[in-house]
C-alpha cells in the first residue's frame, strides 16, 4: 500500500504510476527471497542436497514456463510475478519434503503465517484509512512525504504489535508476551 509514497520519496513524481507497481511486486518477491535461503539452509542441514537441486530446477522450470504468459497478461510486472511463482514452487516443495521426512506440524506453521499476514493487512489498513480521509503523501513535497510516511509507519507498527498481541503471536512464537519482550529489550539497552 505504501509503494507509491516510498517510490515518490526515493525517485520523485516522474513515472510514479509504473514505479509504484514495480515496487509493490518487488516487495512481495522480497518476502520469497527472504524465506528461500532459510529453507535452503534447512534442506542442506538435513542432508537433502539432491532434493534441493531438484526443487530449484522445478522452480526454474516454472519461471521459464510462466515468464512469457505473465509478461503478456500483466506487462512488465509479469516478470516479477513469474519469479514469485518460482519462489512459491520452491517453498511449497521444500515444506512438503520436510513434512514428509520429519515430524513437523506444518498446520501450526500455516496458521501462524496466516495470522502474520492478517496483521500485515491490519498494518496497511492505517494507510488505507489515511488515504480514505484524503491525505496523499505524494501530493506534497518529498520532505513532507517523508514525515507522513514516518508517521504512517509508526502507526502501522503500533497496529501490527497490537494485532499480533491479539492473536498471541509473540507468545506462540517466542514463548513470551509482548510486554515481557519489550521489558527485556529495555533492560538490555539500559
């Protein structure tokens, strides 16, 4: 949701329409490229080198097959979408293999992932509400836009922390409540 203002702050208003779309899809791709090395390390640690190569090959094949159709359907964003499909393929195959080989409960992981995604949507809801009110950071100078994005980001982080606490994510992932985590961070900093 904030791809437009972020692109505007970085590059100005020139080509804002195209730039915000590219930044949006690239940020989604960044999520996959964050998860993929983690799964790669897990697979290699579990001595699944052959499966890792096979899964990367299948992902590459998905990229090759979907590249031109996605570019035809979605324009330049299609190249990024085909990369996202490649990442999803590798992630799904890796998780499936780990689940089949070891007693890992993927159901709990997926439930937590869905909760995290809901929290991210709630965080972006702040920007949607601000846009609905009529405030658009791209209509001001870049300096004012930085201030707006900082405020929106701070409010969004607050909403994310509140919604994650509502879903008890810190407790289920870190085995601590949010207040205990903040107190521990503050004690270490002092």
